[in-house]
């Protein structure tokens, strides 16, 4: 006879094995063939327009990598992930074929001479468009290659590997005859080895200070060995490579994390990393030195020596104190610029002036010139000429944004306000400047041939949906003239200007995938096709798409995109099981939240990472039903998060039921990241949905106590909000089945894998119907073909069991449905 304590424990152990043990379906699984076909559909090629807009390069992308590649060893150091053998940041998307296009004629030429089994990573055009440089991941490291666009042939340019740990590892100098490269040091000692015996305890200490916004950063340094390994990976030396492959190294060995050549190609803006390091913050907050070197490696000026920054003021409008965001003025030979906080970077400090923009021209011996002071945070500077640069400032808290015209060669000239609006007001967006490459190969705001105007392109948001446009903006009068606007039944958006009369566009329709075209402004004739990419999923041609418009109970206008399988008719076929997929967004005004998003004429992309894949299995899909969380005036949006979220979800459910495409007993909710957080909350606070799918989410906001998403209050400032918003705290209310999926190595701040693990444990202990799937070696998004196939298998099986086969609630017994076998 068993001892009493064993008699008590045995049934409990058996119950745990029955509900939480490893499933019988071990190993990666394949979804039904129709879903497999979507995973293996051709991927969209890359399209890179040349510097002079006379040529373009198409970069073909092969299918998804296998799990063997995704699971290869990587280094997780100070907030970055590195491939240890490549000395480069981890990446899984490469090109494997190059095709040159002549813009005027549309003629194509396949580039010859590529390496066997190409793995093309970064690429860049020379200023004269004669050359196209690219990096290739070879057997011994990252290689530099060069395409001659006259002969459409490629050759390896440099036989030493690049150091691509913090960038692509190469950049064109001002001319088209040399490239700046970053290389591993000559004679560098072997990579340090991990100690086999601990050298002491791991200690962290706080010595007090002001409240700071310390986010939950992943992949921090943990040991002295980690610090040594990071240094070994980052250590590099700069070099110059000519078109014949001749290499000249220059400058000292250093931990170089930035190297930007000046437009004239005579100097380099260099950022180096220095000790002491930190176990709390990523490397971009480590001590940094910003200097300008000449091409012999001599320092010409030190612009900044920033100390270790472990404390950042709270708030989304906070920035680092001192000089930041260095760059070269694109329209000048060698003039550096930077932003500098005037309020110590602290948005809680009362201040009329928050930021200032400074510049300093070679030889860098004069005092810096102040170009403009602004009342918000400097967001962007777009250079054109000595008479024109556009400066944009923004204040996140109020969503206010302003754009000014300054005259860089006349700093005493008062700035001129061009645009003032709410950033979230899409209808009022005037668009963004279009660019051209200047004599240095730098992007500058494109001026008209007479120099009196520049050009704007935008999404053209309107109550009828997005209708992209191109405008001419006259500088002196501020008069705007509409040159072109996208017309139904196409969605067409300007990619670049060739000249004052011609633009390159990307055009699509419901059944036509995006392709590139050459269009003449002001002419009615059809544009000339530059690419002819075929439909990636011809088996789903005929998918029906409809932009829905409906109202929330409080009067807020909402939208969503409804997809229906080919050939479906609601009156004839009746309601379908429907998957709703969403992502909440915060707004300061109901007016902005009510604006129509997207266009009814966009291509019916069947993304395997989104909900549309389930169309192949006979489901209806409501994609991106707007879930606005509004905080008017001084109100904080998240203080009424649950009420607004559930009201938006109810309005969406009511609308699809009203249309007859779904019934209330067969609607599921799903989302990724913040959409997963939303999913768990909707299951906790409503019975609108029969099942949920939550991928890579966060469920306990006390684990992200210094803010999340758009919430910039910390937990101790808004405890009730954090608690109410956390579905973990309401797990006992979840009565409908929930599928949780998460990448085991998720590196996104705030969505650590433990979030899903602990949430599942709570659901399991509370007797809920739930399933947790942890995908090995996957990040916040999933990269391996096996992982994506398995994800679809899980989702398909879950929806089939708990949605497609669901009985009306009133006919269900008290017993929960059986878990999938």
C-alpha cells in the first residue's frame, strides 16, 4: 500500500500530466496543402532606384530560410544579436539574383558573375549610377562585391571580410571611385573564450537618483566575458577601397559603431564605444565619442563625449541631454549638424524652447552656428540648398507637429512656419518632400527646374480611403498645385521623381499585385510597366474585399477590411466562421480616431503572418478593424482602455453579423504583439468570441513597469490602469479557448517569452482551455519555414476545433470542449 502522502499526490500528478505535459504531436507539423502553398508562394522582390533615376535594380528574394539556419548560434550582447562567424548582425532575408532595368525603355538585363549561391545583404548605388555595390555572406565572412551597370556584370571587389556588426560595413565616398569600408583589425588576437569556472558573483547596484524611464531591454550584458566578447566583435579599422580593389587602411583600431563619410568624401564622422559598460541598458546608451577624422585617420575635432546613460527622464518626449543625432548636411561639402536639448532632455521641465539645431562647417575651428530653436523635439531635417532646408519638430504627448523652412546659409534669417497640425490627423497631412541625388550622391529635397518649387507626395487620406498624390509647392507663395492623384480602381503611390515631368510609381489593385511603372505627369496615357511580377497566390484570385464603415456606441466612426473567399455569396451560402485580427491604437481626439484608413483598392495580399491565410480554408476575415483608445484633452487614453476596446469589438461583431457574413457563435479574435494583449483582454472582459489566437504578446503589465506601447506613465504613477489593463489579473474570467504562440528567443522589449509562459500557467491552473506553443529559436516575428508552417497548423487546428465546429452557446453543456488530439 502507498504511503498516505503518495496517495494524495498521485491523482494531482496524473491531472497535471493530462493537461500540461508534452503533447503527443511532437515535432514540426505541416498545415493543409492550401496553407503550405501560401508559405511557399514567391516573395516580393526588392526594387532599388538608381541615384540618377535612369536605372533600377530588382533584387530577387528566395523562400523562407530553414530552421537549421535560423537556429544557428548567435551572440546576444548589449541589445544586439550577432552572427558570431560573419561578424555581422543576425539576418535571415537575402537576395539571390539581380536584374537591371533601364527606366526609359523598361529593358531588363540579368546581372552575371554573381557568387555561387548568392546571399546578397546590403547594397548601395554610386553617385553617378555606374556602380552598384553589395555585400555577400560568404563562407569566410561578409564580402564586398561590385556590379558594373554598363556590362551588367558583378565581381568581388575586396578579398578581406567586412565588419558589419553595427552597419552594412561599407559606404560610397563623395565621388563614384572609392568606398569606405569597416574591417576587422589586422593581427587581432583570437576571440576570447568563456571562462569554465565562475570568477565571482554578478552584482548590480543603484546609488539613488531621479526617476527614470528604464524599459525592459532584452539581451543585456551579464558578465565581464560578455563585455570582452562585445569588444572583440566591434573592434574594427576603417579603409578605402578603389574600383580596382586596392585597399588602404587608415585610423586606429577602435570599437567603431558609426562611420559616415562627408558628402565631399574627404572626412568621416566616427562614433566609437568606450567603457564602462552596463548590464541595464543597450550599447547605444554606453559611453560614446563622436569625432571627425580625415582620411589619414587624424582627428580633426571631437564633437561629443557622452558618458554612460543609465537614467533617462520619464516620458515619450524624453531625450538624452547634450548633443545628439549627428549627421552631415547633405547639400554642403563638409558641414556637420546635431540636435541639442535645451531642457536637459526632460519633458516634465517647464520650457519654451525644448531643442535647438546646430551646424559646424570644416575646418571645424569656428563656434557652432545655431540654425533654429523649437518648442517641441526635433524629429527630422531635410536638406536642399543654402536657401532651403525643412525642419520638423514633434511633441508626442499632444501629437502636435510643425515643419519650418530655414535658410542654412543665412542663419540670421527667421524660420518660416510651413505646416502646423496634429500628427494623428491623416486627412490634414500635406505629404512629404520628394528627393533627388545631388553631385555628392546625397539625397536632397528635389527642386523644380526653375528652383522656385519643391514636390510633395503623400498617402492622400480621405473619407473615401487613401488616394496618393504628387503636389508642387511654390516656396515663395506657399501655393500648392496638384499634379497627380491615384484613381480608382487602382491604388498607386509615387516612389520617386525622375524629372519634373515623370515619376516612378508602385501601382496595384484588388487582383493585381504591386508593380513599378513610369508615369508622365499631366498626361492621360497609361503608365509604362517597369516590372511584371506575377500574382503570388493565383489560387486565391477572386478573393472579395470590402472596406467597412460603422460606428461605436459612443459615436466614434470605425473602419475595417472584410475579406471573403472567392465565389462566396452571403445570401446563398449563409454566414461563415470569421477570424477578426486587430491592433489597438491610441489617439488624443475622436476626430482623428474616426478617420478612414487604408484603401479599398489595395492588393489582396495573402500574408501567412496575418489572418488572410485562413481564406484558403473557407473562413471570412475582418482585418484591422480599428480599435481606437481615445484620451481627449488631459485624459489619458489607457484609463478607459477596457471600456473602449470592448465597445469597438462589439461594434465590429455587430457589423459583420448585420451583413450576414458571420454569426455570433462562430467569430474568433486574434492578434500579434499588442494585438495579442488585446485578444486576451477581449476574452477576459467579453463573451463576444468563441476562441482566440494570441501571438508574441505581453499579458502582465507589472513586468513592463516603466511604460509600454504609447503609455509613458510608470506603474507607480498609474497602478490602477496597469492592473486593469493586464489580462493576467483577469485570467479567471477567460471562458473561451485561447491559443498562445511565442518565439522562444523573442528580443522585443516588453514581450519576453515568460509573459506567455506565466499567462498559460495561470490559465491552466484556473481550468481554462488553453494551449501554449513556444517556437524554438524564433524572435518576435517568425522566420523559419518550419516555424511558420507549424504556426499555421496550430491556428488551423484551433479554429477548426473551437470555431468552425462550434455549436451555439445555448446548446453547449457545462463540459468544456475536448482539446485537439
